[in-house]
């Protein structure tokens, strides 16, 4: 079965986060039938490894889960485009990986194929996260390639993300006697002024220009229509480049809002591109694609924490992920498979 037809079949197996068992069963069954692969399963995460004693090992990973259905099952085809839930994010990429795993029996590099659960929901249930905690040896590699949609090109590393609540305090009073109170919502004006004046960094890392951003993404305050509010909270999201650690990012945000109460409510580290590492440089040269920075967060960050360079390389436009009309180009699926196959196959 070709990778495009396989992608269509994968789409038609519902696998919303937390409900990947049926799809994981099918993936495990297919991989156990391949000679030369050692297969292990942990929950609904399936790992298959070659053990050929090669000098390098590459990990090729993809998540099995999707967001909830939005009247986009089963799949449909329109010309070169394959539509359906998860087509782009990321069953097209999973199909590429499975096609390679089932057909390249003697790769020039040892390969670890990982198909994992619960990527789209909280990190505590993420299959990669659970492997890193309980079976980190299964994730060891010289390079990790996540088949996240990247328009068939290379997106290196990823931004970190940090969400904080910046609080202002006031004194509650009747609005008819507003001078007797202190309006906390008015006090949030200084928070917004700092955000408007903020100049984000554009650091260059491994030749890639990352663009940071510090943005208000929510505001909450108010008691009643006739009450001066005594508290207000501005929710701020910081997208930071991978030359900053998570601790450094938190310290920077606290510095920006030094006079305010800052509460961290969500945080995930960035991932360095690692393009200077030999395995990554070799892959970039083989693919003949100009790497781009990843503006967003992906699981490549987990590999950076393990000291492993990681890249995003997969079919599909990331801007289509999670949309009702999610789709992927059949040509991109074939092109990604061809490039990986050439890189892994003996000359």
C-alpha cells in the first residue's frame, strides 16, 4: 500500500486524544510483522527499533492522536489533496514513517520509529513525555525527526512558550463615589503600556532568525456594574527563542513586570535547532531544503532536554492543523517519503 493510500486509511480510524487504542493496535500489528524490528508498547505508544549496530541512530516520531472530529470523517480526495481529520496533523507524516518502517530492512542508520499517544492534550499524558520519564533509553538517538507538518521542508528547533497572569490591585468602592476607591482595571493600563512599548528580540541561532513575542491574550476584572473593582488580571503569553532557558524566560517576564504580582500558569521550554550537529547537518544536506525556524512549540523540545538535536519535517501546511478543512498534498507525502528513503537507504 502506498503512503498516500495508507494516510487515507489512518484518517478513517478515529483516534481522538485518549482514544488511540484501535489505531495503536493496528500500528503495532503492522510493525510486528516486519523482519528486523524490535517492537515494544507502552500504553498506546508503540516503539519499533532496528538493532544493526550502525554508527548513528535516528528517531522518527509521530503522534497518533487528533483533536475532536468536526464533520471531517471519513477522508475524501479532491485532486491532489487528501482531506480529513488529522490529514495534516499528522497522519500524513505517520503514513510516511510507517511506509519506511515496513520497507527499509537494512537502513544505513539504525532507526527508532515512535508512534505516540496524547500529543494534543496535557503534557502529563503525552506518550513521548511518559517514555522520557520511564523508558528514556528508547528515545536515545543522534537526531530526532518529528513528522510534524512543515510544508515538506525543515523547521528547526522550536520556540518556548510561557503564560503568566499579571495582577493589579485596587480598593473596592461604590462607583457613585469612585474617588473613594482605586480602580484595579485602570491600573492594568500600565501593564498594557509596557506590552505596547515592548520590543521583542530577533536572535540568530545556527543561522536562523527567531522572532519573539510578548502579548496580552486575556484580561479579567470587575465585580458589578456599580462597583469599582479591586483586582484585575492580564494574561500574557511569551514566545521565546531557544537561546533562552525556561528559567531565563520566566526571569525576563518578571523583570518586565517588576512592580506587579506575576504568576506562572503554563510553561514549556524551547528547543535549540542543533544544525551544527553532524547528524542534523547531514540530513539538511541530503534533503536539500533551506531550514526555517519553528514559530511555535512542538515535541522537539523534549529531545533538546535529553541533549538530542531535533527537527520538524513532514507533509502538510501547519496553518491547516485542527481546521475543519484540514488536508494534505499527496505530492508532499510522496516527496517527504522519497527524501527520507534516500537518506536511510544504502547507495
